[in-house]
């Protein structure tokens, strides 16, 4: 079963309450999303570490309910 964009956003916001989160359904199928996450929690972290933090926030749903997520992360300007 596919994940809804709102569910992805909710999980990310639970892990990063200060985050600005934008989710886009890339294929219209509920399986391929793009997410942009901006959070102060990423300060001092490498891009890989930032992405790992977001994947951890998704609580194991990557590869199952969520097939693909194109991820862009950054700290607030």
C-alpha cells in the first residue's frame, strides 16, 4: 500500500518540529515522491547524515510503503 504525502510530512515534522517540509508526488502514483526539508537539526551534518536523519524519521517505511523519495535537505538561511 502506498503512502500519502500527508503521512510522509507528518513523520518528518514529528522528528523535526522546526522543519519547513514540502512534498511532491512525482508520478501521481503515491509511490514516487520528492521532499524538501529545511531544519536547524541539520546544522553541522553532512548531506548524507541529513538524509539518514530523514530516512530514520520515516521509521522503516522506505522500500516498503514508500518506494522512492528524492530528497533535498538544508539548514535555514
